[in-house]
C-alpha cells in the first residue's frame, strides 16, 4: 500500500514584526538597563548589555521578519513579551484556532470533508496546555469522528507526525489523517536575550495523509521513505513545564524560555542531517539528479545553503531549495511544510522531492516523496 500527502494548508497570523521593530525595542531595553545599572556596571559587578542589530540578524540567519498572533507588549521595554488575554474554557484556544484554519485548507486541497477524517495529530513544539489535547479540541471544532492526540518533538514534530500518520494508515488504525502544526513559538522567546530574540515566529500548517487509493487531490505525493532519528543534546533546551511552579524561586528564570548554543547546534546538526538525507535518497532508490525540490527545515539560511550544496554537489538554483524563513523566521516544525505548501504546485507526475526537518532533541526527519 502507498501512503500519500494529498493536501496542505497554511495559516498566517495577523501581525508581522520586522527586524528593525524588534531591534528597536531590544536596544531601548538595553539602554534603559545599562542606565539603571550604571553604578553596578561601572564597579564591574554587572556586565553592560550589548545592542542587537538588524544587519547581524539578516546576515547570521537570513531572517527579515516574522508573523505573530499577538504583538502588543512585545515591543514595550516594560513587558518584553506578547500580552495574551486569557480565553475562557468555552472559547476556542489559540492553537486550536490556528490549527482549524490550516486544517480546513488542507482538507479542501485533498477534497476531504470532516466526515472523512478519522485521526487528527497535532504535532508541534509546545502545546499551550497539557489536557484536554488540542487535537481533541480541533476534532470537536471540525466535527470529525475517530480519535486525536498531541505530540511534541520540537522542530521535527511535523515530519514525525507525518510518519506516525503513515504508520496509522498502514496499520489500519486510521484511513485519513490530519497532521497539524500550530506553532505558537513567539511567547517562548526571551525578547531580552540578544542571541535569540529574533529567531521565532508563529504559524500553523496542516497536511492530509491517506492511502493512495482514496486520494483525489490535484497534487498527491507518495511517501517513498520515512525515517526519523534522535540523539540527546542539551544544546537546544527549554525547562518550561508543569513542575516549574513547585520551585517558586526559579519558576521565571530564563531557562524556562528557549535557550540554545547556536554555534554548536549548527556544527553538530549539519553532519547528522546530511547523512540522514543521503541514506534516505539511497533507500528510496532515487538519484540526487531526480530530486526536483528540497523542502528543508527553516532555521537558518546558511544551514539550508550548506545542506543543499552537500546533497546536490553544487549550488541550488531557482526554486530547488525554497527559502521562506526570510518572511516567517524559524517556525519550528512548520518551516519545511510552509516551503512545501508554497512551492509544490508546479510539480508534475513523477517529480521527486524531499521534506527534511531538524532541531531540538536533537531530532531529524526525512521524507522522500514522489508526485503521483
Ligand atoms: N546582534 C548583534 N550581534 C550579535 C547578536 C545580535 N542580535 N547576537 C549575537 N551577536 C554577536 C555575538 O555576541 C558574537 O560576537 P563575538 O564574535 O564578538 O563573540 C557574534 O555576533 C557571533 O555570534 P554567534 O556565533 O552566536 O552567531 P552565529 O553566526 O552562530 O549565528 C545563530 C547565531 C543565527 C543563532 C546561528 O548560530 C544559528 O542559526 N544556529 C543554528 C540554530 C538552529 O538551527 N537551531 C535550531 C533551533 S530550532 C528548534 O530546534 C526548535 C526548538 C523548539 C521551538 C522553540 C520555540 C520558542
């Protein structure tokens, strides 16, 4: 049996934040901090904070802007976080709202109705609560039957979710699966941290996974290989969790937000990902020259260029390795799916491509796909 991706959807949040806006707020915060602590800085007790710059951000990462669900408060030096009004239990949660919008588009592209869907996997980096699962809330809102669950694998959640969906279809526990990635990452950035304040944006993506025999979408892609790998590392970490409140003196410490050793991640993840891709291309019996497109994880443009060059043996041309992180920033697990969503409609029967994610864990997932 062949399992296919038969439709995709993208929800783009309502607000955009440019590098200049983010850097303006950060640098004002730095000025205020250094002023307020001038005596301690002068005596060597505290270190002065250094300013950020849009030029650095664009050169080091390729990011120019990001979309966010909530912008108020994020650029205010007194708060330095998006202020998000609490919703009542009767209202749709933020991630469910994002997920439903992306899911409806994916179902439309796949010619599916809610009655066709019998499994929903919400796969992302964070869920805004532990239970009831966001996926079950989405199931209820869409009016789908079957079953639903949440799963977290940071930046590899989307590819790992697709692999789980494919296994459910192959194993007969589901016929048609929605894999949705509502990435609400902006609230987890430390906007007071120069090294990471620019990295993430919010977005939601969705795909429909089903048996080739039931697929009727205009662009269906057979999964030729699905391979996940993980290897433990502390270099990308957030200690946020339900036990934080039991240690009141550290519950708001910076390690409860996103923290990484970016340089180390860059060096350690690249060889792992290049090897995984090479192995998967070979396992799929595909020649590199047959790959029309590389839909790569969108964390850093220099990483993507490095991987594309290594895989292709030359610089990527035209749209071979599409970049969307300039507009969206790093959207955790959704990045490679945004690239796929935006850049697959010119592909035709027999065209091959790969979708590859990598990130915290470390985790990496690689799907070699072929247009039906
Ligand atoms: N402005 C100006 N200068 C700066 C800034 C800034 N904002 N930040 C750092 N600098 C300075 C540094 O101080 C340093 O100065 P010096 O040379 O004097 O020491 C210099 O610039 C170079 O700093 P770096 O070595 O840190 O810069 P890099 O070239 O390595 O670029 C990056 C930093 C962009 C972070 C880069 O290392 C990178 O992208 N690495 C890969 C990271 C990656 O892929 N991570 C994956 C994380 S995503 C993931 O797994 C999902 C997690 C779950 C989601 C979480 C949601 C919140």
